[in-house]
């Protein structure tokens, strides 16, 4: 992925360390075991902010140490800025074609812990979107975890992570978060293979595919193997794959993000079509 073609976004923030977000168990980065515990609560880097953040008033655990100034490698910050800029360009054009205005989100880089409008979060939770302040939060240390613990590497796999979280921002702007909240209040379950959380996450995967489609047309920046790296990332973070790895069995009634096959399917649906109309994960089977 020739990400240097992507320009630079003015919406990247670097945490000064004053946020005071909680850490768990005395601080430090959680390993895979800790991540799997969070998986059972609505886990991993494509979490549902309504279920895990908004509804709970913050993440579980006891705050023991405040966040620290983000240690940001200039090359990685430039990469994040380029990808974010590309999402701004792509979604700006898509919204304009729909007669709407795309409001660009901020992307906040932090280290260790961070305070947000959705509650406190740590590196262990991974990248996430907070609808309360319309920001994407990312600790760049997660990219190493993505490679080491989730077996996904490559620039485009990392870009896919960012694009998915921006997909949640698109959902915020288009009223999906309000729709999910209303359905939840009417008793529609959040969790489970057919739950609202799975449908919301799969739609964000589809929107990540739409971004990939439009950004490639605009920049011609993908290289051989890039799409495969994104699909590989999607295949490793399905609920079934994570539960099998953690527990040796799969429990569809606790799904929050969809199976590996579903995540690949919906990313491809977005990438192949470039059309938001093809991303209605709330209709029919997810």
C-alpha cells in the first residue's frame, strides 16, 4: 500500500497524557489472555460503543493509573494521518453525492489509557469509536498486537482497522446509532448471532470496504496482497475464531461482531460495490 499518496489530515490529535483513563490490574499492556476476557464482554478492536461504552458508563475495572503522553513514531503518525485523510476524501464525496455533508471525525492517539465522552479506555481494548464525542481512539501499540497476537500484518490491514472505526462514525452521522438504541429499548437483543451488535459491526466492515473501493479509484495506492491482508485481518477477528482460540468452543449466543466468514463477506460486499445500499446488514440474515 503506497500510503504516502494519501495526503495528510488535520484531524489527528496526540494525547498529552492528562486524560486520566483507567488501566487494569496495576497498569501495563494486556496480553492475549486479558484481551480474551474482554472478548466475553463485547470485545476487541471493533467493539460496539453502545454495548461496551455508552450503556455501561465506562469500561469495567478499577482505575489505577492515569494515561501517559502518547509516544508516537512520526512515521506511524504520518501513516494514520494519510489513511484518515483518505477516509475524509472518500466519505466526503459519497455524502456529497447523497446531498449531505460529511462531518469529519477526530482521531485521537493515546498511550496506556484515555478518558473519553464514553468513559475510560485502555490500550487493551484496542481502537474504538466514541459516538459521544465523535472521535476515533487509537493506541499505536495495538498495531504490534495486531501482528503478534492476531496474526495480521501489513499497512492495509492497519488501514482497515482505522477505516472500520470511521465506519462507525458514518453510522453515527446516518442515524444508525439512534436506530440501534431504539431497537434495543424495544427489547431487540444486542448480543447473539442475529443481534444488533453483530449487525452494526458487520455494517462497519462493509463501510470499510466501501472506503477501500473509493480510495483505490482516487489514489491507485493498493499493491498486490493488500486486499488479502485486510481479509486476513477480518478472518482472524470473527467471534467464532476468537472464542475457539480462547475457550476451545464457539457460543453463537454470545456473538457481538460476527463470524470470520461474515466479516470477510461484508468487507468484500463494500469493496466490490462501493455502494452504501449494499451494506444493509439490518435486513435479512447478517
